[in-house]
C-alpha cells in the first residue's frame, strides 16, 4: 500500500476555521478523525504505517504519525519516538501527541477507560488510591504509574513520585514525560546533578520539550559556579 491514498485521507481532514463555533468545530473534527481512522484501519497494517514514517513526503509522515496515534500500540512506540527529531516541526508536534495517545491506551480497553476516569477526579487522594488499585490489577501499565507520579508531585511527595517515574522507565524507557517529571522532583529534593542527568536524557529523546534546553544550561551553569559535590548522583 503506497502513500497516495493515506495522504488523500489525511488531506480530507478539516482544519479549524476562524469564527467557528467551538463545539461544532470539535464535533466536526472528531467525526472526520473517526472516518480517517476507519479508512486507514481497513487498508493499512501497523507495519506499513511504520514504514511510511520514513517517507520522503512530510505529508505522508504526518499522516502516518496521526494514524499510529489513533490506531497504534506499544509496538509502534520506538518507531514513533524517532520522529521526535523529524525535520518537519509539524511531524515533531504530532509525534509527541501521538505518543501520549499511545501510552494512554497501552493496556486493555477497561483499564484504559479506568485511567481516563481516575485522572479526571478532583480528589487527589481518591485518584491516587484508584491508581494504586489499577496498578495492582495491571502492573505492566506504565502510564498508570506516570499519572500517579504526577499526583504525588502535586502533593509534594517527591520521593514517591521519583519511585513511580522509575517504574515507568523500566516499562517504557522512552517515556520523556516521566524523565521530565523525575527531573522536576530532583530539583525540589535539592539534587541538581540528578535533575540535570534526567533532563538531558529527556532532551535526547525529545529535543522539542519546552524550556528543557534552557533549564539544562541553567543547571550546568549553577553547578559550575557552585562546585558542590555532595549530590547523591
């Protein structure tokens, strides 16, 4: 299956128009994405879509990234991560979005839906308890650990957050979100060398992470000036 048909499907997707009613526009785009998803699923395998990620056409790469973001599983994780360094800025942004979509549906449909329900809860302690139950039921679901890490961070339980980030990275070493979250925890724990190491790792995976390059430079500068050697890592 070549690129032409996939690109045709992609080009038929509507773009938001200035002055559009927000709800109507969102509904129209959602319907179009569902149609795109159905068409792609009927004609393309995940393997073919992964190969199209290397197309010379930026439109084809965008279409393949979008399709894998809608349909792909963790078997597409590594292939998608490579597109975080694509020469096309749109491909890079779409890849980041696609990876988050993929990570959130990396388990069974029931567990994926439960994760979505839990992250919408306003009660943080209730959400943490629910995520702990989900993790017990699905110990290989990396994003469940990551979402619990985020809640621990918000509750200023930085050591617990780091522990969850470490579990995420054992299951998905390419999870730049967990690396960035771990780095933020280390900053709050006054461990700048460990924070720098985590930020650099995240940046190597995803050079488009907002503000990370500047933070790395600031940490390097502060460590040079400080000259401290008492950080644990």
